[in-house]
C-alpha cells in the first residue's frame, strides 16, 4: 500500500459522494466496514449503515466535499482533511481512513475541526 493508493481511495470516495452516488461509494468499502462519526452521534456498520450515512449526510444535505490535504499515518491509514459545504453551511472535516490489503476501506473515523 502506498500514499498514492490512499489518496486515490480518498479521491474516489469524494467523487462518489459529490456525485450523490451511494452505490458507487459502497464499492470502496468492505462489507463489514464501519464509519464512526461523533458529529452525527452515530456509528454506521456494514454496507447498510454506510449507505444510510451517505443518504442522510451527503445526499440529504447536498454535501459537496473538497479535498484539502492528506497525512499518512501508516501504510494502511491516512488522515484526510476536507472542506464540506451543503445545506448545513460550511465545516472542515477530518477523515481517518483505514484500508485493507486490497485497498478497500475498512473504517473511517470522522470528525469536525
């Protein structure tokens, strides 16, 4: 796994959510992946939970995400800083993205700055 692979995964996730395409986003995750997002007060488990997360917080709020930076934490984990705009206004977010050997997302720990 390389920093380029982690960046490509982050870019693909941003592209899918900006296209409001939950199904395309799901192809980037393992079936048992988790998104833990304290800003929503919820944890989202597996494809059903992740689909719900994207529907609610990206499609529902017309969220557009812009990549700001990436910091490699390990070979399989990176912290991505993003700019969110949508019906809620504007926020800067942090996405700690973990991937498996196949480059699929196993976990995202999301937070707002």
